C-alpha cells in the first residue's frame, strides 16, 4: 500500500506591507496591507480544507523585523485556524523577519508556540523529523557571517527523506546568474555546495516568483534540480514579476519516501497591470489615444495597481504628453506610475515637433496634478514649492 505524506507550502507573506494612500473605510488599514492579510487568510482556509499533514512557510512571514501589534494579531488570528484543525505549522526566519544585528530576535519568534503546534524557528539550524522517515532541515536567515558558519554544519541523514527548507538567493544555471530580489535587505546567497548536497528536495523562500530553479519553461523542473521557490502570496510592486505558475500555495505529496510531486493552488489578487506602449513613429495624440483605449479595459472600481510604460518615446513627445486628461481614472488607482524605456534613439518628426505646446513648467504642472495624490495634503505644498524652485534654479543655471 502506498504511503503518502502531504506538505502545504507557503512563503513570503510579507504581512504588514503597505502601498498607496487608500485605506479601508471601516478599519482605516492601508488597502494593500489588508490584501496581504486576506491572501494569507484565504490560503489557510483552503489548506485547512485540503487537510495536509503539515504546513511549511519558508520565511518572511512579516515585511518588517518590527511588525505592528495589529499585524501580529492578524497573523496569529489566521494561524489559529491551523491550531483548531490540528495541523502543525513550521516556519523559518527570512531576511525581512530579521534585523541587521544577529543579537536582535527575528520577528517570527512572536508566532512560535510549540504547545499549539506552531513552530517558528529563529535558531540558525533546526533538524526535525516531521514524520517517521521524513526529515526537514530548517535553516533560518541569521546574518551573513554567521550563516556561512551554519552552512558548514549541514548534512543529510542517511536512510531518511531529507528536505532542506531555507531562505535566500541561489545560482541559476539556466540563466547563468544569481537570482536576486530587487532592493532586498540582508540578502543571503546560499552556496552551491549546499544546494548540491544530496537533498531529496529543497523548499525555499525569498524569490517571489513561484517555480523551480533553472526551469527553462517556468512550469516544470526541467533541470531536475528539485529546488523550488514557493513565491509570494501578493506582488510587492512591479519588481515582483508575473509568473506562469501564479501566486498562491503548493501542496506537496511524498509517496513512499521516494518522490515528491506538487499541486498548485492560486490565490486571486488585486489587478496589477503594466500597460506597455510602443511610441516610435506615434504622435503625442496617438500615444494619448492608445493610453485611453487601454484604460477602457480596466475596471477602476476595483482600485487597481497600474503603470504605463512608454517605450522609445521621443523627448518632445514625452514633454508634450498630457496625462492630466486621465486624472479621474488615475486617482482611483491604489498606485499609479509612469516608466520610460529606451531601446533605441528616437527623434520626433517635424509634424510632431509642430504640435508641441508645453514648456518645462507646463509639463511639470501636468505631472504634479497626478503625482500629488501620492502624498498627504500636509506635505503637498512644500514638495511642490521646492520642486518649482529647483526647476527655476536649473533653468537659470543653463541660461547663464
């Protein structure tokens, strides 16, 4: 008879992460922060219903090493569902849970309640036999130098099914580069010699795109490395890329302590869209019309996260572009941004040049009408005043 053991894997919940100015009308909580609580709550509800033997979180339960009391309460409230269902929960410290100083206790310690079946490790290296014959090697984030020493102690146990659970970057042989998360504090690169040990499987956190290391299709373990990133439950801006496996949680089934196979579960999240527009050979009006047609496809009542990326836009078109006409829709976005990407040199045509009606200050005023919504009213005027002053000083310097 086949023996099966099931592990529900989540990672990088980043509870407490905030973005944008919108708040829930009843609670006053930042909407993006609430998205994080809702995503974890939905994932745990589905996990409880699926009845795994254990749940493993591979780090960064919290976005900050000093989460708010509210964030801690929300986290504990959600995890109580596992306690009531009798499902053990194992968690490690990620780079966001930990401080720069190894003397400070990582934030995930606040959810360590072994008597309730909640094990949230802050120790550098903990080995646990989660089921007879199945051993997890939990390696928490705990500082660069200290972690180098810890890595020397890692070893598999002969005759057991060994799973490495850790948090950090690794070398991707397919991309020929070390995988990184953008603007990450205290990022650790896990040595290749550790990754190449005879682990039966490796479950990791830190990279927010769910999938296998060195996968060539983004869907399967094409390189047979058996090294898997759980991915984040929600995207933290556009530095978190879309991934083919989606965002959510993964159910792993271990059969007869020989093979480990996944089942992917998707947690739906707020619309986040990068509208990419090729601007070469387009007039200002044509670019604006293209933006308008793309906006018509968006349900702004859902408070989306949007960015407009203009590719190869000429300097003249960039100056003349009037985004103020989209102000009503933009103000409904949780966050809105503009990105300019150049892949080749672009010059405006004579016809385009003749249509320009903006000087530098006009362009700035149009920009500020949109951008000021990203700031509270008490700082809007000082920021605007200082920006205009800098524009004037810049013009005076060039003229002189």
